[in-house]
């Protein structure tokens, strides 16, 4: 009897001890898992903190981009308005230039009737050209360079070296033919660097010859030559052409821009 009682007592104690050990083991495992969870929570908090900082940076960039976009939109609007105003001004300027060119062309080409020509020439040209009993020849050059001449600009060769027959008028640059016949006319145009000009020899309203020079580097010159029959009273002069006029026409001791002509028959 006592033997059975002792045996049962030992069995119950063993079971109790074994259960207590298992419970402690489970508690240790739970504590370990809990610690792992705490570490994971800390890591997630750090990640959230980093993401919040990035979100703040992105928000600041977004605000800046929105401000820049608003400013860009305003600038675009102002640019459109300015462009429209410039285009309108360009139209007005183009119309004004066209009117000026038409007026200049009319002034240069419209000749007065024969009956009034002597009065006009006395007023504008000075001494009246008279038929020559001897040679007819002239040579003149520009004393200074011409700065940025415009379209249809009559070149004035103010320094006269030869003027047999008194046909050339240095104050206007016009040679008034004193006698009908066959004439040779030649002109030399000198240009500085980065200049472009076309010039033509005019007999009254008709272009009888032309030259073109485009000086990109260094100084250059070009010569025009025309052999033509001219009638007494014709106006012969050199002018710039309608387009391609930029830069200076040079004339100095290195080289003269000149105009010459003579009767050969």
C-alpha cells in the first residue's frame, strides 16, 4: 500500500516538474519572439521616419515646381503679348520703310519736263552743263567712307580730279551728258570687312550695269564697266541696289571708291 502511494506521489511530482519546465521554456520562447517584434517595430519606425523626411523634401520640390510653373506661365503670357506687339510694330515699320523707299525712288527717278530742266538743274546742280567743243571726260572719288548706305542711295563722289566738258556734278554725284555719243563709264567700290553691297549704273531710270561684293574677311574692291550710247541731257549716276546693303563703303588712302566716264565717239 505504502509502495503504491509513494509511486503515485513520485509520478505526480515528475509530471508537475516536467510541466513547469515546459511552461518556462514556452515563456522564454515568447519573450524571444516579443523581443524580435520590438526590434521589427523599431526598424519600421526608422523606415517611416526616413520616408517622412523624403516626403517633406518632395513636398518642398513640388511647391518650388508649382511656383516655377506659375512664373513660367506668366512669362509665356508676357512673351506672347510682347511678340504680338513686336509683330505689329514690324508691320508698321515695314509699311513706313516701303513708303520711304517709294518716295526716295520717285525723287531719284522722276524727271521734270524738258522745259523745266534748266531751272531745276540751276537750283540743284549749280552751273548748267553746256555742249563741249573738245573732250568729254570726268573722274571723281569719295573723300571719305560712306557709313551703312541704304537702298537706292546715290553715291556722291565729291572730289573731282577731271571734269572736261563740265558734265559731272560733285554735289549730287550725277553726270549730265553734254553731248550725245558712245560713252565708257566705270566705277570702283571698295568695302571693309563684313560688308555687302550691290551697286548699279543708272542712265535716267534704267539700270545699265551692276556689280556685287560680299566682303567677309579683309578689305576688297570691285569694278564695274559699261559701254553705252547716251543722249545729251541724260542723267548718269551710281546707286546702291534695292537689297543686300550692309556695312560701309570705304574710301581712303589705301583705296578710293571712284566714278569715271569718257566719250569715245
